[in-house]
C-alpha cells in the first residue's frame, strides 16, 4: 500500500505512514479546528493498513501541542489498534513537559495498548 | 466611549487609551472563521514567545489561547444581528488574561453556566477525572458537542478559576464574556 507523507503546517503535524515497516509518525503540532478534513485520509489509511498490518507496528507521537479536538481524534485513531498484536505507542515529550507526559498516561489508561515514553529535544 | 463611530477620529485615540489602560497585548474584534482564527493565533503566539520563556510556561499559555479562540468559532451563535466576537490577551505583571466574548443563544446560558461552575468546583484530580469522562463521552456523540473538553483543558492549563459573565442583549441572545488567568511562574 502507498506510503503517506504530509508536511507540517502552522496547525497540523508532519505525518509519515509507512506500511512496509509498520511505522506511523506524527511530529509537531496539531491544532486544527476542523480535524475531520485533516485526519479523514489518515484514518482511512489506517483502516486499510489494519486489513494486512506489518508484523509489528510502532506509532510515534512526537507532538509539542495538540488541541482538544485533536485529542478526540487521537483517541479514536489509537483505539483502532486495540485488537491488533505487537502494537506500541511511542509517546514523546519534552523533558520538562509534564503536561504532555500526563496526556500520554491518560491515553494509555483509556486505550488498552502498550505505551512507551521517551523524551525529545 | 458612547456614540462611537468609525468616522470619528477621536475613537482611534479612545480605543488606544482604553487598551493601554487595560494592558491589552492583543485584541481582535470581528467575525471569526477558520482563517482569522489562525491569523490571530499566530499573532498571539508571537506575543507569548516574546513575553514568556519557552517551554512548559509558554506551551500552557498558548494552549489556553488555542482553546479560547476555538471556543469562539465553534460555539458562538453568530447571526446577522450579532456577527462579531472578541478575543483579547492582556497582561498585568506576572498575570496574563486570555479572554473571549461572543453571542450565544439565551437557551444555552444555563447549561454553560453549570458546566463552568462544575469545573470551578474541582481540584486538579477532579478535573482530570472529568476530562477522562468527557473525552470518552465525546466519542459516543457526534461532532460539535465537545462536552466542555475545551473548557476543562483551559482550567487545567490555567490552574485558576474561570471567570465569566452573561449579559442579555435581547430576548433570545446573551453575550458570553469569558476570562482565563495564567500566572507566569516566578
């Protein structure tokens, strides 16, 4: 399946979705008011991916900011993986950003898939 | 301030003085759509970047600004008679005030008031629980009904009580003034 790559904008993250290595990466900020327009093709890509996923899937969330509209989409998106095997969410945060770390823990509590926490520059 | 008209040059000076006296950093008054929201947000970020250290502090203040602005464009009940909303960031010493004002239907006042009062009565842990509950519920119901997620997020980032006031503008509409405070850490 096609690799998907989107560049970052003022209010949307850089996105790389690569089925060959089972890697989904979101970097930057996600603040769109209209989350549906931005995330619909991503959610569609994920649904197709899940029909024949890679042996392992790593989802890297390297966000500096996200708005509450995005948090709904993230929950929805990550929940799609809850019945899959070998999926890990890698949740990145700036070292001093305890809010972002806490957000990760909240998502982990809401979704039954493993989370790993990492700091980023 | 009464009887202001745009063709009155004095208005320019009066508005300028009012904004200076109230320590306004940014004010935008007008119709809010996705494009204006983004422009105002970009301007807000530049100003916060200058006034706050990078890192957690700036991120929290910026997050409040994002939710505040998006509350205006998502939840105001604009109509031909009341098309405009207002967004203001002010600063007094270490305190930043992030404010919005928009018209909503009078029928929504009671539930919005209840929502904010509920948020104001909770401590950090209570807000966390409310957030978890609200985000789960928000997935069940369709769009737009964000179950107050934005307000909860503002309260958590602010760490202060949310201030608000409803001013009836006619029999069907009320003006909703909202203010979040953000204290710059020592």
